[in-house]
């Protein structure tokens, strides 16, 4: 039986045109053997939750460089719960001040990444999170 | 899959639908059971394939077409299966078709599912047909299947779709020939997208000429009309279908009404000529054949031990046996067991 592929949604919520980081991450995850669904720019939390539902992803990765993370991330998490996808792992990257990270983790984010992130670290973290759940 | 899940799916529960698609895709036992339970509810949907060169605008066209469909008075429910290639190196895939479908993400009557080919050739994934069955059972009236960017060989979609749309872009002079015979032949509808670019009218004329030549030669419209002779068709001999050639600008939603008109005309043609039933039959026949092949493969593979296989392989490597006689030998050996 073929192994279950890890499916990841990479989304850019809000009015944020910085898409290089999202694309770098998307490509790195693909090169690590994952199936990556990229949604493009300017997604509302509702759209992201819907896409996560339809694509049945294991992970939602949000890339935010606009400074609106404290508003957007909890909204995405709320919408994911509403559609029944509250169990996905959420990873966030972009320009996130240190001081905001504890709040995001508290809200349900698994991990937060900043500029210069080594993409191998992201791949490892995703695989580790999923392996951990499978064991549980 | 239990009766409750079947009920949930048919009632329109999207979470159930999405999970079943994953089970089917991973070829799990649960997925197999789901297909079993759902099969009686299939056979209603109009399956439409959209194929053509990489970047021709297939996804943009799906976006525009679906919006148009959803504006119809009876607003059919639309499922979209968007197939992209799996990287042969990593086994991963970047599924980017959704980026071109921003207008559909908020519509509860639309369900978009991206899938990777996972090594399958022919422009679709192994589970694409199974996905279409799940969507069909879940009450989606129209299923749009976007293939990977296709060249000449990726024509698997005709075996699945009732209506196949081939998308090309304007070319000038010699590169109009970009559309190759193989893919031209499978078209029920031809679309020259990006008609905002120069050369669209020449491309349309060129394709029309190509089609009419083929039409005159065989007396039918390609392979499609050739097998319409059955009891339904016999009563009223059908006019063969001549694929229309249309111009669109997908990103501006231009030409989409005509495209929808052509799709509806083709559906009417299929039903009235009896071709619809012929296609259904052929598709089911292929499905049985595929299942037989798969079952036989599984059966033999389970019986041939790795040791036996390795030893035989070694003989082939040493040129003592040919691959063909090695296969004969293996099959005979396990038959004797
Ligand atoms: C390039 C750039 C632009 C380009 C963007 C081009 C593009 N298509 O992406 C342009 C010129 C268009 C631009 C415009 C603007 N920019 Co600008 N831009 C930058 C700059 C210099 C680099 C960003 C970048 O591409 N980095 C390279 C990528 C690979 O890195 P990354 O995005 O950080 O991603 C890495 C990690 O963060 C992480 N990661 C990121 N996303 C994700 C997601 C997941 C799931 C994971 C796991 C990891 C992860 O992994 C990646 C790989 O290591 C930054 C400054 C900086 N040094 O970051 C400013 C910066 C982001 N921009 C900024 C601003 C203010 C703007 C403008 C508003 C300027 C203006 N007034 O017009 C506009 C807004 C444009 C818009 N529509 O949103 C500010 C943001 C301030 C803030 N958030 O508080 C920054 C920080 C500059 C600054 N110091 O003020 N910008
Ligand atoms: N000028 C113009 N550009 C278009 C048109 N339709 C699509 N495009 C652009 O063409 C590019 C490719 O469009 P897609 O819809 O992604 O094409 P595709 O055939 O689905 O591509 P693949 O799935 O990668 O094979 C995008 O940049 C679109 O914006 C059109 O009618 N005119
Ligand atoms: Mg596409």
C-alpha cells in the first residue's frame, strides 16, 4: 500500500504581497516529498479554512509579513475549528516580533519562523509533528 | 465506510467527502469499501475534461467556466479535480491550480480538490476516476477534471470524461502546429485561450481547417462518433459531432458563455445520439479490465517470494533467461504450488 503523503496548505492571509518566503517554503516541502497546495495571495481566514477542508491537509502553513499576524492567526484557527479542521498543525512564518510568539503559540500555533529560516528545519518539524501524532 | 457516513456524504457533508477522497487516494481498505458503498449512487454527473499545454490557461478557464455555471438558473453543483505532476525526484508535488480559482473559494456549491499524479502517466492520477465517482455519488452535477499540462501522450482523460475540452493559445506561423494530432483528435471542443494575444483568429482558422480535413476524411468527427451505432442511435442516425473552435480570454471571462453553450450542445448530442451510454459502457468496461489486471498483479506478486524472484532475476542478468521466459517460468512455478 502506498505510504500516506503529507499534505500541506501554504497560504497567505490578508493584504500582504510578500510571497517569496511562501514560495521558498512551498518548494522546499515539495522537494522533501510532501504534497503542497499553494493558495496564492490575499486569502481570507474563511477561504483558508475552506481550502484546508477541501484538500484534507495535515498542516496549514501561514506566511505573514504584513504585521497583522496577531489578528489573522487567531481568526484562521477559529475558522478551521468551525469547518471541523481544528486538528491540523499550524505553522507560521514571516516577520513576527519575538514578543508576539508566545501569544501565537498559546493560540494553537505549533511553531513560528523568522527571516533566514533553514527550510530543512521546517521539513523536520513537520515530519516530527506528524510522526508524534501517529504514535499517540 | 458505514451507512451513516454514506448518508452524510449524500446529504452534502464536506468533511466526510474530503476524508473519503483521501482514503480513496491512498488506496486504503477504507477507501475501497467507500467506493463499493458509493457505486450504486454514481452515473449521474456530467464529467468534463480540460486538457492542453502547460500554462495554456486551463485553471483560469475552469475558474471562469465554474462561475458561469453557478450563475445558471438551476446552479449545478460543481466539483473540480485539478491534477498536477508529482516530482519524480522527491515524490512531492506543488499543486498550484487553486491560485487561479480565487473566485470559487467562497461558493458552497463548489468543491475543489487538487491531486498529484503520484507516478501515473497519461495526465491523470491513478485515483482520478475514483474521485469522480465519489463526487458523482455526493451529488455534484458537473465534474471538471483539469489534467496536468499535456503534450501528445497525456490523453487518458478521454476515457473518463463525457466531454473533452482541449485548450491551446494563439500561435503564429509554424508554431500553430503546437497542437499535435494526438491531442487534437481527442477534442470535443477546442478553445483558443488568451485570445487577447495576437494570432488568435489565424489559430482558430487553422484548427478549423485541420478539423474539417479530418472530418471529411473519416466521415465522422474523430473517434467519438464512430461507435454510436447502438439501439438508441439506430432509430435516428445521428449527425456526427464536429468539434467547435472557440476563442476565450479566461482572465476576463470573455467567450465563456459560448463555451458553456458548446458544452451543453455536446451533452445534448451525446444523449440524443446514444453516445453517452456508449461512453459510459466503455468507461465501465475499462474499469473492470483495470481491476482484473490489478487483482492478477496483486495475486501473483503475493505468491512469488522475493527469493524466487531474485534468483530468477539473476539468471536474466546473466543472460541465461530472457525477461519473457523468466515471466513464464515464474508463473508456471507458482501455478504448480
Ligand atoms: C522583498 C521585500 C518586498 C518586496 C516583495 C516582493 C515579493 N513578491 O515578495 C516588495 C518590494 C514588493 C515589498 C513591498 C512592501 N514591503 Co517589503 N520587504 C521585502 C524584504 C526586503 C524581504 C522579504 C523577502 O522576500 N525575504 C526573502 C524570503 C525568502 O524570506 P521570508 O519571507 O522572511 O521567509 C523566510 C522565513 O520568514 C520563513 N517563512 C516565511 N513564511 C513562512 C511560512 C511558513 C509556513 C514557514 C514554516 C516559514 C515561513 O521561511 C522563509 C525562508 O527562510 C523585507 C525585509 C526583510 N528583510 O524581511 C521587507 C518587509 C517585509 N517589507 C515591509 C514593508 C513595510 C513593505 C511595504 C508595505 C512597503 C511600502 N510602504 O510600500 C510594501 C507592501 C507590499 C504588499 N503589497 O504587501 C516591511 C514589513 C514591516 C512589518 N511587517 O512590520 C519589511 C519587514 C521591511 C522593513 N524592515 O520595514 N517588500
Ligand atoms: N493574457 C492572458 N493570460 C491568461 C489568460 N488565461 C490565463 N492567463 C494567464 O496564463 C497563466 C497560466 O494560467 P493557468 O490558468 O495557470 O494555466 P494552466 O493551463 O492551468 O497551467 P498549468 O496547470 O500549470 O498547466 C497565468 O499567468 C494566467 O493569468 C488569458 O485569457 N489571457
Ligand atoms: Mg492549472
